[in-house]
């Protein structure tokens, strides 16, 4: 949508939430209809309703929806049903393209009673690098850190590394450390 059309749309509505949406994301859409549909998806998840697969794929906006995109939706939907994710979390995976085309990266660890840490990073790192990160961030002896599964690390504050140290399970998720609930 061009800037003139976006300005006209912005000034023609009294819905303050929609105005904020247009300021944040209006430039992404070619038509007013597409912008309104995206806004309705956002409102839907804000009210606690889960996106359908079709809505998820629209929000994800892949040029060609692949089986991996559908697998990602299915994996996230399972986690919503288990209570590990909320409807808004599923929406954010599509909107921010977390684990885009990497459904295998969506891993969940229970970190407390009905509390979960779920990976939202899609970049794998080497085991040795993960051990160094755990050592430098949290002080665990690198040679005692046993990485569990695949470690993911997008940035200092975007990461998901499961590990064991002296028999205790831990997960580092987005720059926070949690003991795995047994």
C-alpha cells in the first residue's frame, strides 16, 4: 500500500488500536483488505483464540507454503494444546518467522509446574560453542557441561541450549537460565 493510501486509511478510522497497527505494519500490505485481515488475526490471538493453519500461513507469508511450514504449524499447535504456548505465541512464531522452515527446532522443556520454555531460535551452533556460552554466561565448568540435543543460538539474548551438569538438567532460553522440572 502506498504512503498516501496508508495516510488516508489512518485518518479515516477512529479505532486507535487499528491506527497503531497501521503505523507498525501498514507498509507490509498491498491492499486495505490485506491489512484489515492481518489486524483481525492479531485481535483474534489477543483475545486468546488460536490461528487456523490457513491464518498462520497467511501471517507467515511464505512465497510458497511448504510442508515444513505446515509441520511448524502442527508442532506449535500441539504445544498450544499442551499449554506450553499461548495463542499469541503461535502468532509470534509466524509474525517474527521464528523457526521458519525449521519445525525440528521447536523444542519445549518443562521448567516448573505448568511452566514451559520453548525454543524460538532457528540457528544451530556447535556443541563446543554451546559449552563456551554456558561457561561464559553462567559460570558452569565447560568440561562438566553435557549438551543435550541440538543447541540453538541466534544472539546473546536469543538462544536455547539444553544441558546437564553434574546430573542436573538445565536450559538456557533467551538469556535466562532454568532448571528442568523433574
